C-alpha cells in the first residue's frame, strides 16, 4: 500500500532522513521504533506531505512524492500527530467534524456514529471543550478525528506519549481494533515493547537510517533491539 524509496529530508543543512526504504502492506500494522531524534516524526511528516523530502513515496503504486498534503488525505493517508493537537476551545464533536471537512455532511454523520461506538466516552462528552479532557481522552479524540476522514492508511505518532500505563493499554487496544478492521497502520512509538507486541513487522530507525527490519517477533527477540530499546 505504501512504499518509500531512498527517502531523504533535511532541517536546513542538517539531514534528518538518509535514504529510508520502508513498506506498509494492506491491512498490516507496522511499527517504527527508535530513540529521540531518530527521525520518526520527520518520516511521518514526509509521508503526509508536510515535511519537504526527496526520494520516492508511492501509495498503491502511484508516485505521490509531489502530491499536496490535502490531496494525500483525499487519497486515504491520515496522520494522528504527536501530542494530540486537539482544538482545545472547541467541543469534542466539533473537533471530530473537522476531521471530515472534505466529506459530505451525510457521510460524516455515519462515520461520527462509528467513532462514538468505538469511543463511548467521546459520545458522553460530545459537548465538552476538548481542552478539558484527560490526556487519554484527548488521544482518543485525536484518533477519532483522524478516523472521520475514513483513512485507508493511518499514521500514528507516539500515541502513548505522556499517558499512564492503564491508559497506554487502552490506546493500544484501540490500535488493535483498527487493525482488525483492515486499516493499514504505521505506528511510531518509543515504547518499543508495546508497539512490537501488536505489530506484524517493524523497522528500527537510528539517526535517520533504517538499521534493522523484520517481523515484529524477530525484532523482539533480537539481542541488539532488546539491549537498546527494551531494557533487557
């Protein structure tokens, strides 16, 4: 579904991505792990089209390297940003409806009900200002807002960041439900153990380069990954 070839990106003169080759197949959950500053968020931003890049980005075999970000959303590539970035003063439901701005009102209503079925707490608090929600509820809202665009490929950037362990488990259970619904997912996570535990395959990114790739089970068992990212 998604393929990057020799993908590079820079912040000024500083290289952030250095020839990244990556694939996500239809219905697959792929984990991207690595330390701070490895380039994980930059990679997602390049795929979304909001970070300048060179190299190839292909979605369903079509080259989208020069396609505008909003057009990528229309194609089905949607990102849940790091730090949630909900619109705090707006109501929960208004935040969700903003996720469907490219779609008709009738279609958006059907999707809204599906999001509420997945996250009942959002239905209960639909009129509440998003900024007053807990961190876990805001993460659910950020995911729900992305789902309003009916993504075919969902890019998740650090969904467990800053959450208590019990909420992390809840968010990862949500990710598994999305995978079961045949949404392809590219999951960026510093919590490598949790990410690889639910993924089909994984990549390890270090200083802008893919240094390891394989099945999630193989990466979990790899001594280098265990020592560097799992604390074992």
